[in-house]
């Protein structure tokens, strides 16, 4: 299995930066965002071949506004020249080329593509959804279509209670999800066990009244490294931002299968109640094939009856102290990748 070939790919969070704007004051990228999807484009300057594509984006500005998408630009021109552009969107000046070079190199942009406009399509949380180059035809039209076909706008909901969980899309791409499912199907999976304290002893055992599923534990060091690097770089910034939690290490990776024909489930439980699991801080459930089954959602009964189900390739992160349940799969087979994030002050257990 291969992870992303670029440092900055779909699912990664676009790096923050600080550069001067048209008024020669310094502005931070993250500070300029306002909870909407963003288009962040890079181009050499007005006297480049990319200028026509910048002008095309400017002509579509009102359409982007109607879709609720913000547009930002970065070029390698001077602040003085950027002030003369009078574009409808905010443009930073990167005359030293450091930010531009970092973005384009991280995204694997070729030398020929660097001469054109390069556009990062981001979600409301600055995560990369797609990367486009000015070498493509009908660029503004394709971007408008892309954002127009995203999940439909959701009306605001009045929330009175909600589980403190983190839902993240695009942690793994579709080919990686399929490979993990194949590993389970072709590997030696076994009945899952639970770890609990019975009397005064910690016991690991099969306990079908609590949990019924089949597990394939990933033991290959190379595959473990790929998963750690791919998931870690996408999840670590979010854990730091949302929960101020950093410096973790991964627990084991397990591909699990909940089969409707077997009536598989995992009853309500917590993930850190035994001596060997006490340093588990957060759990990750990453769905691999949501389109192929029904049921199997997660619930957190301490926070209401709501059901949680990330899309394929996406995951849900939650504190191991939260009571939760994996509901039975009513049709098909549910595959998921599971792991935990442990604190660094203890040895692997």
C-alpha cells in the first residue's frame, strides 16, 4: 500500500501563512477565513500567462459568492502592483516566493505547471478537496461545477445536546480503503476480544454478549508506517486545534468487519477502563465502505440518541472515556479501520 506521493494532497490541511496584502499590512491566511469553503490560487503575476485565468476567476466572483465560496490569491508581484489590480478578492504579495514555492513543491506541481495558475480547492476547514492547474480548459466553470456538486447546503439546526466528537473526511483515499478491506478478506481474521477487569485481574477474552465481530490486526511494519504517516498528518493538526491534544502515539491498527448475517455489534462500552488501556486518550473509527451496508452507526448515549456515520475514507475521533456503541449492521458487511491515540508518558502496552 502506498500513501500520498505529495506532502500536500486531498485530505491534508492547507498550511497557514502570513504575507503582505495590497495595503502593505501583513495578514494571516487562517485569520482571513470565515467558515466557508475557499479557493486559494497561486500565480506569478499580472505580466504572466496566468493572468487571463485570474481575470476569468474575477469575472465569476459573484457566482462564487452565491455558492458561499471565498476566493484568495497569492502572487509573486509587488504590493504596489497588487494594489493597482483592483481585483474583487484578496491577494497577497509573495515577492520572496517562499510561500508559493512551499505550496507548489508540497503539492508536486511540475516546473511547467508553475508557469500557470495553480488552484487549491479547500473546504470550510482549509482541508484540500482538489488541486487544479491553469493548464486545464474551462477552469472557472469546472470549479463552479465542483463546488455546486458538493453536499447540499444544510439548514442550521438548533442543538441542545451533542457528543463532543470530531468528524473528519478524506483521511484515506478510496484505493487505500479497498486495499484494507482486501487485507481482511484474504488475511487471518479472528473473533474479536474485550479487555476488562474481572475480580482483581485484567482479562482479555471473547465476550459475545458485549462484542461480536471479526478482526484483522495489521502487523506489517511497512503498512503501519504508511497508515501512521497518512492519518497522522491529517488528524494531528485537528486534534491540536479542537482538543489541544498533541504528542500522541498510535496504538495498533485493526481492520474490523461487522456482518449482518452474523448479527455483529459492539454494545455500550468505554475504551480505557483497564490498566493496559488507561493511557488511551482518543479513539478513531475510520469507515471503509459506507455505501455497501445499512446500520452500523455509532451512538454516544450520554449525549442523546444521535447516530454518527462518517463517509467512506472519513473517520470519527472521540475521547476513550465516552460511552459509545456500534449499532448492528442490518444489511451487508461493514468494514472499518480502528486505532487509538495514546499519551506519550507510558510505554506501549
